[in-house]
């Protein structure tokens, strides 16, 4: 069994990561997308932190202790973060994270929208997630307002209880990641118009540095990083000892820049340290403020701005790549790019098939489970993954003697 596992690419990657020969888990799903409001984020002077940080206020919050975005990927220390921002031209805000709200706008903990993690390997060599984005203004469905009015109540208003998906008037937005190397990440964003009419969607694949430099607590210990446009479809992101990364995409389009820093005026009614803040992309697109973004094409947060007009049933694909500069290949998006996705998807299927086989040998016929199912989604639990991987790497003999707690983990869904 052990020799058979060595022939499976993902098991080899896990072994390389475990033996520190290649750092395959340096990038993964370490973004905390599970909610957009938590008690520790609040800035309430009344002590009511759970209700002080609304969905509206969150777009101006940079998140110094952690990064919270959706359908994204980041390095293990959350220094450089990639995620999606969307706008359907009807919502009053740029969609940068799922609706979660404060305690009076939901339960303050979970995602209220239709966001699904479809596939992943433990090293995140391949991953795919899907978000169903309504074409109507989700505020028209008033899930937040209904929850405010009904609190405290035993149940909350769910997004699927509203009419926003009527007649399939929504976009399927999928984000796929395939690693060509530990720090070479190919990104494929697929947008499908499921509705009957022609609709426009603004897509902003956003790269940002987590703000560790602007707070008083940092005392200048963390040097401010930089992002700058190299040419029309390539950005260089540099951060001290962290090094330099290249972020490129297929085709030429407008590239927006701002600072990944709190909008102090929005959050605390205080002047901003710099003229460009975290919510600049919202101000630029939704509020129509052309001066909200940095015209010098530099900052600590950037995004190529794709405007997709799709007829009913039409699908479009965006291709991007994020890679450490010293290891960077030619950033082409043709056959080699497609082959990387094809290979990683096949290897993911092989890995899951091996895991299911091992679990079946241990737990009985029909126990078709994925031991990583509860661990490989955001936010990642590295300790949980390490324990399961160590168990699996020894083969079925070890699993037959599995402890009660480990069996529960294997069966968790």
C-alpha cells in the first residue's frame, strides 16, 4: 500500500512538504471567508462589538490580524492575498466577501449566500470553488433587514428563501487554482450567465498585501510593501524578506491600484493617513469616483478590471498567474497553462480515489469518505491535515487500528 501511494502525485507532494524538501503548503486557503463580522473586529466603545461591525462598514476594513475575502488564496502567513471582487451593476456595494453581517444582520458567524467549495487537494495543488451571484440587487431581498427586524429569533432569514434566483437570473462564478510549483499558481475564473437576458458583470481579481505596517502597534517594525505596474498586464509585488512576486493575466485591461489600509474616515470618522484606502475599488466603480484609485498605478492593492457582457447562457474564462519572480516562467496562457489544470485535476481525482480506497479498507464497504473534506476548506486547519496525512501515508495497516477520534474525523462531512 505504501509503495502504491508513492506513485500518486499528491502523496509525493505531501511527503516533500512533510520532509521540507519542497514547501507545497506555503500557499493555500488560509483566508478567513466564513463571515464578514466577528466580535474581535468590532470597534465599539459601548462594548457591543458583535453588532458594531456591519456588512456596510466591512468594505473599508483592511484586517490587520487576518485577511477575510472569498474564493481566494494566500500564503501561510497571510502576507499576500488573492481574492475576487464582483459587481453586477445593481448592488449598492462591490462584492468583495459573502454576506455575513453583524449579529443583528444574521448570526454573525456563517455565510448567508450560495458559495460552494467543490474540490481541493491538501496541498492546494488543485482547488475549485463556486459562487452563485444574483443579477438582481440582493438588498431587494432584504435578508439583512429582515434579520435586524426579527432579532432575537430562533431562526434567521436565509438567502435561498428570497426571490433573487428566480428564472435563473444569476452568474455562476467559479475560481480554479492549479499549482505549477509550490509558489507558481495558475488561476482560472469562469463566469457563466445562467439567466435568459444579456447581463454585464465587473470582475476584479484582487491582489493585496495584508496591512501590517500602518498600525501604531507595529511601531514601524514592518516596512510598507509595494505593488507597481510593469507593463499592461503584469504587476510586481515586493515585500521585504518575503520577496517579489509577479501577477499577470491574459489580455490588456484597466488596472486599478489603491492602499490596503483602513478607511479611517468611514470606520472611525478620522482622517485617512493616505488619500487611497481599502474601499477605493468600490468608490471607483459603484460611487463613480474616478479619483478614488491611484493614478500613479502603484500601491499595496491592485486589480485588473474586466467588464464582461454575456448573453443568456454564455460563458467566459479569465486566466491569471501568480508566481515568485525568481522562479517565474514566461507567463503564457495557452496550451501549457491548460495542461497544468488538466494534470492537477487528474492528480486530484487519483488522490481522492486512493483516500476513498484506504478508508473503505478500514471502515467497511460503502464508506466512501474523503478524510480531508472537513479540513481542506477555509480557514485551513494545518494540524488536522498533518494528523490525517500521517495516518494515510502509512497505509491501510495503520488505519485498521485507527482510534475512535480519528474514525470520527474520517467520517465527518
